[in-house]
């Protein structure tokens, strides 16, 4: 028999200023404590219906198939691919970062013929390179791209790629895990056929849900599949029958996580999407000014820079792991390290949801001003905080 002591749960406070998750608003945490309901309780069904309406407002879409999948952003990615792609379909994938490469790998596992458009990490995809790849194939079923590449901090312009997808009669699949709720995502206006996200970034909720929306054109393709979706768990026809059709049982809904998402979406709509986007831009500009005032270089040129995630090139000789450890243990701040080819070379700083704030920016810059000289990179005392404060005071 295995024995275990009943040790009380103790969780320290952290400023979650990495690539996700982000800190959760107290109202969201309080909503999670509401009593669970059964997955077919009429009151629960009414909550689901309103949740779906708020998700449509967030995605800026009228798509009937707009739901929250029970899983993280990677499950959202797999859901989109699993439902739109059949074995042998050609999928052109923008691979200019870690998550574009992950999308390509998932498509391969579902039997797709993957045609990657390899781009430089830290730069957006070139539409001409994407079109050259699409021309090589008689029929491209799906063009898949990452809107906000969290491994590099690039915000990918989507409208030129959406136009290419229409021109070549392909479905347009977009990863908006880090952008939704923090930057404009216009599903209907831009012609996106499938867009997925995650609850733990700009939506300011705990991890565990993946909002997703599918256009009527995408629904039609799913309905005409030659065989059922391989994964029962991510089959959107089954999920849709629970969310908006006959209310047929598919899985036990993570009710308390969905309560959290409900309250998180209420907060977003109360603030207003445009105001929320501007708040993220303002906080990011202040952070960029502060980092550059300290003599640090940013990986991504400003025109392509993602407000929610800033990638900072570390000075020669500064130990990435040591700096992150000191930030966490001495200042209670979590930031991310590099992925793939950027491992050990960068910090990834996230300002998402309630963390896109002056207090988060100024706290982080104060910590860096204290720690960098100790790690061998002298910085002008107070310069970072002063530069950020000037922008914040001027309205950035």
C-alpha cells in the first residue's frame, strides 16, 4: 500500500510574464468556484448558448459552429487539422517558427501531404513565397498559418494570405492562440475558414479550453468527408451536436472551466475589444522603449512585432537560465526562454490579458535593472523605467 501525507496545497504568487499562461482576474477565479451543473441541465444549456454568442463576438464572426473545445491550444490546432484534412490532402503550412512547425507535424500525422513554406524566425511569411508553393500543387486543401508566432514574437499579416487562399480555392486555417483578445482577429472580414485559440493567454482564464470557429464553407467540407474524423474526441460534428444541435451527449463538459471562460469573456466585452487591443499595444510600446533604453536588442523589427509577446536578444555572456531563475526566485516574475534555434539566446516576455498593464511593465523593468549588472551587463540605472514611464504618461 502506498502512503502519502495530506500536505496542504501552497501556491506562491507569480507575475506570469512569459508566453503563457497569464495571470487570472479575480472575477474569473471566483466564477470557477460556482457549483457544477450536469452537462444537460437546462440552466447549463442556457449558459452554453450565451457563451457561444460571446465567442462569436470575440472572433468577430457569425459562424454557427463557434464553440470551446475541452483542451489547450494544441488541441485546438489538432481539432482544426483533424476535421478539415483527410489522408492525401495537400496542406501548405507557414513554418517560420516553432508553432508553425508543430502545425506541419500534426498535419503529417493525419496523413496530409505537407508543403511547408519555411521562413526566417523573427520575420513574417512572404506572401509571394506562399503563392509559389501553392502553385506547385494541383489542389491545395488547406493553407495553415500562425497569426501570432509565440516562439519569435512575430504578428503575421493575414489579409494577403487570406486572399491567396480564396484565389486557390483553399481553406484558410489560422492559429490565433496568442492574438485573440489582444490584437484584431477578424474572422468574417478576413475570410478565415477555421480559427482556434486558447483560454490562458489574452482571454485571461486558466489553461484548458480552446475556442474554435469554423465557417459555413469549412462546415460543408467537414460534412462531405469521405470517412469520419479519426479522433472521436475532436470530431467537430459531435461537439456541434452537443453545443447547438440536438444536445447529444459527447463528453462531460469541464463546467467550471467554462464558467471561467464565461466570466473572462464578460470582462473582455465590458472593456470593449478595440480598447483592449489598444491597451495591449500601449503596454508593449512602453516595454519596448524601456528594454531599448537598457541597451537590449529586440529580435523582431517593430512593424511586425507582436504586442503580446516580445523576444529580447540576450547580451553576450548573460546566462539565460540564471536570469530567469533570479527573476522568478527574487522578484516573483516568470518569463520564457527561447525555443528551437533560439534556445538559450533570448527571453520571451508576455503582456497578456490583465498583465498588459503599466504595473507589469514597470515591475519587470525594475527587476531587469537590478539583475543585469549582477550578471555582467551594466545598464544605466533607472533608464528603462524612465523611458517606459514617459510613454505611459504620454498615452504611448
